[in-house]
C-alpha cells in the first residue's frame, strides 16, 4: 500500500518539525509547506514554498503536491504568526497585527482546506488537523503573567477558537465524503519561549500533571488524530488537565 501523503503547513516551525519527524517515522510521505525552507527536517520531508495567506500560493503548492505524488491524504495546519507587538494590550493593539494573525491562522486554514477538499473527496478519504490552543477553549489566567508581561492577546484566542468552529463545520459537511477534520489544542509547550518573571513556575503549579507539554507529545497526538478513523469534529485538548480545573 502506498505511503499516506501528508502536508504539514508551517513545517519549519517548532511543532511542524516535530510533526514531520513523528509522521515520517510512521511511514508518511511528508511535505513541508512554509514561506521559508525549514531547518532540521532533513530528508524526512519534501519542501514546497507556500504563503497560506495567498490563495494563488496555496493552490499552486497543493497542485505541486498532487503532481508529485498523485494524491494528498492528510493536512496538518500548524502555521504561526507573531507580528511586531503581537502581545500588546487590547487598548493599544495594532489593527494590521490583528489582521495578520487572523489571516495566517484562520483564513489560511480556510484556503488550505478549500484547496485540498476536492482532492480528498475524489478519493473519499482524507484527514485534516488544525493546531489549536487551550486558549481557544478558555481565556488566559491573566494573574499568571504578572504586571508588564501581557498574556496572549485577544486575537490569539479568537483565531484558535475559530479553528474549532471551522473543524466542526468541515466535519459535518464533508463527513459523508470520507473526510475528517479535527483540532489538537496544546497547553503550554515546554520548548516554547516562556515569559519571564517566574511565569513558568507559576504556570506549572496550576497544571494537574505538574509539567508542560513537549513538542513530541503534540506531534504524537496529531499523528493519532490523523489516523483515528471515527474521530471527527473533535478538539483534543493536550494540557495536562489545566482546563479541567
């Protein structure tokens, strides 16, 4: 049987690279889509340049994948956008930064889904996973961040919450075409850049498991969700129980 062809959008990012490693180890033929050639993916992924905010770029990238492999089985949508002053307070939030974050996370997910759904529907099989966040489910606990260290901004929660709604819509609309769409929403990722001022210590004290999520934990969860045949329209929260309390 041919190896499943899996596109990782944002394959050059921290979680994207971990997904390439995890999925390649499971026998996937991985394609890394990003605006710049990823470092560290090695021979595990084919690189295709793609700007997810451009419909033309998305369509061209998907067509390149189709021509090379003749099929496209899975998509992991995990790009990131942190424009200048990303974490500014709402009262001073720059409208261009707001639009950029929504463009990458939400519009990019729509454009990519719209481009790949016809290919998947033709084969009556396909799986899409959006990378969410626990902050798409709940608001930040602002007291954890301390004075002068803003929490993730409103636009981040808005974007990640939108992905959950989009996944449910796609799951309901395309389920009978053999296509599944889900979200994996991590909590604080251990290798990420943590705010200073004792934030990590305070955050881990509130996590029932007492530890942060590793990028490889996230990648393994994404691999599971891609392959779990009856999981559809679901948001898998990977936060050590943080949103349970």
